[in-house]
C-alpha cells in the first residue's frame, strides 16, 4: 500500500515542476513600459531643468552658451531683479486670494455634501445636488461677462474680494461631488451609533465624518488651491491696478517687462512654482490616498 501511495504522489510533483515556466513567463520585464516611462520622465524633467539652470545665468551669456549646459558662473541677479519688481506684493495678493477662497469653499462644500448624503431623499436636497452638478457643466469662460457685471454692481471691481467670491463659487461644485462620494461610503452604523450616544449633527459632522474623509478634504483643498493660484482669466478681467495683480498676471507683465531678459522671466517662474511644490510635498500622501480612493469608487 505504501508503494502505491508513493507512485500516486509522483504526478503531483511533476505537475508542480511543469507550472514553473508559467510563473517565470509572468515575471518577464516590461521593457516597453519602462522605455515609455523613461521617455515621459525626460519630457517632464528636461524643461524643468532648463528653467532652473537658465534662471541662474546672466543675460549677457545666455545666448552665447549651450541652453542645456549649466551656468559657468551662477548668479542671483535675476532673482534680485524680480524681487525688487514688486514680486512680494503679487505673492501676497495670490496668497490672500487662494486662502480666502479655498477655506470657505471647502468648508461650505463639506457641509453641503454631508447634508446631501445624510439628509435623506428629500426633493429639496435632490434639487440642491442637481444645482451643484449643473455648476460642473458651466465653464468659467462662458460666465465671465455675467460675473464681470455682477462684480461691478457689487462695487468690488479691482479688489481682491472681487477675485475671492467668484473663485469660491467655481470651486464648490466639484468639491461637493468629491466629498459627497466619500461621505456616502462611511458606514451608516457609525452615524447611528453617534446618534444613540446623543451626539448632535454638528458633532457627528466634525468628529466622525471629517476624520474619515480627511484624504478627500485634502485632495479637494490642494486641487482648488492649485486652480486658484494658477488662475489667470479672473485677475485679468476683474482687476486693473498693478497693486491688485496676482502672480500669473504678474508673470505676464514680467514677460513684457523683461522681454529680452529670458533668465529674469524664468526666475519669476521658479519663484511662482515654489509654493505649489511645497504644497504638494506637504500633502502628497493625503493627496495620493484621496485620488486612489476616488478611482476605486
């Protein structure tokens, strides 16, 4: 009996050996994907590298040297020239507009998303949700003339508040859509347990829904901050005075002011991009987790 049992076990061992080539075939390196990835990395890195090294070159040596060669004598004269050209004022204006628009937009969108998800299937809430979804279908370019007329009627033309209010309005619809999807995935048992403990809706909102949807809140915050920080159309239409300019509009004026001095223009580009880079580094983990969770829904 033992001999027959050993003979019966031999085919399983041989079958295991036959499966190994299949496992090895699945471990083949993806050379095409690697080549495309390196090509895409070069496409992204080369312009950034050129901008950074050119910002440290002198204007007299820029056209006489290789554009991709590092500067033989790096200089900070371009950055000094940009900073002395009211760059801190433009930076402060962009910071005020971005913070003043992102914080109210995310707060209102979070509370609206909670009310839409947890408020039941009422007709009013369905209408509010549809209204927010309609806001996603209307681009900024199609409403710039009505927004311009409204800002003039409110006597907010050529002011930072005139930039903040439209930025809040255009940031809310997408934020409500993203946050409502995250709040909808929170288990209902958690909300019911909070109600049984005697917690109010405000307490449930900030102590239960907010911690569980923090990746989504960070995601919409960073997205809206980047959109408002890089906004060009609203400052161009709704402002006129030089002291009310934001950084994108200031870059446009730098391009006209330093039309021949390419290193100075690129130095202003580097200074403008630094806050965006710092914001991404600080919220990178929360942003990636929020995006991956959004793709998995």
